[in-house]
C-alpha cells in the first residue's frame, strides 16, 4: 500500500518505521533525516496547506493518508483530502475540536456524562479569579487552545493560579490562551489509553505511562513528554472500565452530535485511589512519545488497520502485541521546554537495531552534519524482557548520543508498577 504520512517528528518516524517494516511504500511530508534514512521518501511541504497536501497525495498516488500531528487536523486538511477522494486516517476539523479546544472538550464530557474534574471556562482574569476561589485555590490552569504540550500549569495555591491565569490571558500562548479552562485538581496516577476507531468500533492499544515533567522525580515544568513505558501499570479490569465509562460514551456522543470520527482517540486519564478513571482530556491523534513504544510492541499490520478505520470497516477484535516491555527515553535540547537551544552538532553513535530504535524527533541535516532542530531531539526506544532490561537498553543507547547540553531524565520506568502514585495531578497535555 502507498501511504502518505504527514509530519516530521518522533511519532512520524515511529509510524514510518512500522509501515516500512510491513512492506508499505511510504512518502513522508516533511519528514526528517531519520525517516529518510529508514527508506521513506521525504518531501518538503506545508502540511496545513490543504491544496499542497492534496497535490502531494496525487503525485505519490497515495492509497492512504495518515495525519501525524494535530495542526493539519484542526485546519481541516483531513476534510479536504476526503472531499478530494482520498482515504484518510485522522478526524475532520469538527472531531479535532476535542483537542483543539479544552473548553469544547470539557463541555462535551459534561454533555455526555463522562467523568471529568469540575471546571470553569473563563475569558477574563476576574472570571478566572472567581473560578480559582470556587475550586479552593489548588487548581489546574489550562490554555483553551493548542500550546505544544505546555499549556497546563498545576497550581498549589491561589496565588500561583492567579499568576498562571494572568500570564496565559496576557499572551504567553498567543491566541491559545485567550480563553482558559480552570479545573479542580485530581489526585492519583495518570495513564494514556489510545484507541483506533472508525466512528463505530474501537481497537484499543496497550496503555502507556508518560513522564511529563522535565526533571527526575516529576519535578519542574511540564513538557511534551520526557519518556514513556508500555505496558503501563493498569490492570485489565481498569482498562475495561475506562473503555466502558470513557471511550464508548465518547463514540456515542460523537455520533449523536453528527461527528464522523475516523482516527485515534487518545484519552489522558487520571486514576484516583478508589480506582475510578477520570478523563483529563483527549488528543485527536497518536501521542508523542506514546507512539514509539506502541509501534515497537505491535506485531500485526498497523497500516492495514489504519486503512480499515479510514474506510469505516474496522472490526472490533484483539491486536497482537509483544509480551515484552518497551521504554522510550527522550533526549532533549538544552533549555527545553522553555527556550530550547537549537543548531547543536550531533555526534556519537546513532545505530538502531531490532531491539533498540533511535527515532529522530527534532533533527535536521546541514550538509554532511546532523544538528538539533527541536526541543525533543531523539526518542530512544528499546524492548526488554521486563522494564529493567528495556530501561538498560534504552539508556545505553541514549548515553552514546552526543551534543552540547543534552538533557534526559534518568528515572523513566522507575515508578512503582502497581500502587497508585499519590503525587500525580491532572497535568495531561500531550505534544
């Protein structure tokens, strides 16, 4: 099958690697040096320009278009491609509102009885201050729109919440912060649960656990994600409850509102100590860095499954996964997440094999040199018989990558495997 894959980060490298391994022909726009080295054709393209994307799809005779990041979905690129006759994996602009607007999504949850934290939608500082007071000061302040995984501030008191609200409303995230969602903090442990859907049926992928904060011990500001582990700590019973109480009501709600949703429903969940899964938010595409360990563990043909979802012929059923654990460690640029320093020359050893893949997330070629071009530079992902073996392999490869000021967490996969993590709060905001 000929697949056009839109995007150029670590998520897209993992998808391209998986599709190529299945024998599909892949064109990636714009791609990155790692994707090109994997054997995909990479073409420069503005992927939010629907006219340009359609022309590219025609040129490469795409039988399936897979949209990686959220921006083209929010811009309606999937709608334009479908209107032009292409099979597309990714929701239209109406479905992408689940990610594009936290206010829309929270109100959607409320309309359809999906458990979520109490919240207020605010457009002024006075409204925000009243919401903060009503919720007792310990709140989470979220920019309504897309903020590259950084539009969430977890606040310990009213003063810090006021500061976060004022910064967002004053333009910290541009138009994304013109409206805020202020919600009560939930205590528990986060988990990511992704499902592929054609709008009728679901294929639920293995749960993953992300590590959002920049520093070990979950300290410091939120990032787009510093590493992931799959499978996560959750039980089969908990996953079944999340499917019944969160994913299926979401599908029913989308159908009731006339939204034709074909793509990924990525639920960011908080599991409270009583075992209840609460929905923090949705992303409308594959997560990053959740995709990397999922693709490493996926045994079946992902390309064919995504094509079935695009064609609305997805059949519910189990997908086969490796029994092994996959650990993904992000190697980030100095200054990330606030002000990543780019353009650093990359050296060391970047070799991948069947057990360890070095997915490029933020690199570019400058002549014969490879340099950093994003805050998250590599997503080093390894398989192991257990989490300890996978960690050892991932960190062994990450430590051989060299560039000035590189940073990475050293505790990916070290959280307790079963007991709820009392320190976690509802900070989900994937990039």
